[in-house]
C-alpha cells in the first residue's frame, strides 16, 4: 500500500475469524490506522484485495462495522450535539427504536446528562466516550477501535474495560494501540504492524483463526 509515493504497508496478509479479538500494536507511522481503514473499506489497497466471508462463502456484502477513529480526525467545532453524534452511528440502519437505542447508549457511556451539549464544549475524554458510543450503537458485527484509551479519563477507564469485555463475547474486535494495555490483554491474538505484519504466537493468547 503506497500513499504519497511512500510504502506504508508491504506484503500484508491477514485473516480475521468471527469472534476474534485482535490487539494491533506497532510504532507511529507503521501503518496500523491505514490497515484498519483498508479493512473498513475507507481506503482502497494499491495491490491485493479485501474479502469478506459469510458461512464459509465469499460475499460482496460488507459486515456491519462500528468504528472509533483517532480523536484528532474529528472536527470538534462541527455544530452537533452529543446525542446527535451518537445517533449518527445509526445512519445506515432502519431502526424503529432509534430513540431508545440512543438513550441506552448514552447511559452505557455515562453521557446522558450531557446529551444536548455541543461536542465543541466537551473535554477530550467526554468526546472520546461520545465517539465510542457512536461506534457501538448499531451493535456491529466487527468493532474497530483506534487508540480507544486516548484522552479517556481514569474514572471511565475501568468502565470502558467492562464494556469492551462484554462486547467481545459476541463481537469481533480489532483494537489498535501503541502498546499493549489492560484492554489488549483481553485479546486472543496479537498483531504487530511496522510496514509489514507479524503475528505473535505466544501460547497464552494465541488461538488460530478459523478462516475459509
């Protein structure tokens, strides 16, 4: 994968099985976010392809993704409230119970009292929690978390661990981090990205993926 005439990713092959929890680490500029954006379909690889499977068969339909991007990619001055931001995670859904889903998610992330506050008036931790709510509201098949602990205040950190642990029982999770953390220790696989891909095969967390 080339960007601006620079090789960002080279000779990367990755199979993600249903129910996997991947911890993805590596240095700044190593290509972690680029790989996630390719998987999400936000970037087209300069060579190779991304394939999705359902019941062992290749399908053209994308799985239902939830995505928490890095906070610095968000325009916090955009005139939108906390509840509108969380609700935007349902834009592609035909949800009859949209209002209840928004309220439930706001309670889950502890932002119900700030639901009408513009995101430009939030602290860094509050904005991160809001974006996390947007990522999980549609009950995704695959949840992609890019540096989820960035800016999170310590009071909510333990709660974030609990939510992600619960989600991992029925959701495939790809978690990007500069270094292994308490969240990443929940993972069953550890991927290191530094322009190429290396998988750690330590027995304490490695379970071979089941891919067709």
